[in-house]
């Protein structure tokens, strides 16, 4: 997983604005930075799977 993030394009600078619960953990409170990145992606996928449009997911 470390290789995935090392070789992936840079994450959006607003990624820290993603909040909420994924797998019973608040993403904004996860201390391990790698795990936090994984949970950010998980949160995004969860929201898309619920049918929320990408434009609506741009947390402000």
C-alpha cells in the first residue's frame, strides 16, 4: 500500500477537509498518516457508492 501512495499523483490539498466515520473511526482523528490516506479514499468510495455526485463531494 505504501508503494501505491508513493507512486500515485499528489493528493488534493483539501483532503484534510474530509470528515466522517469509516469503519467506526473518524477519518480526521486517525494518527497514522498512511491509514488516514486509505480511509480518505474509503470515505470517497462509500459516498460515490451511495449515489452522491462527485461535484457534491467537494468538501468545503
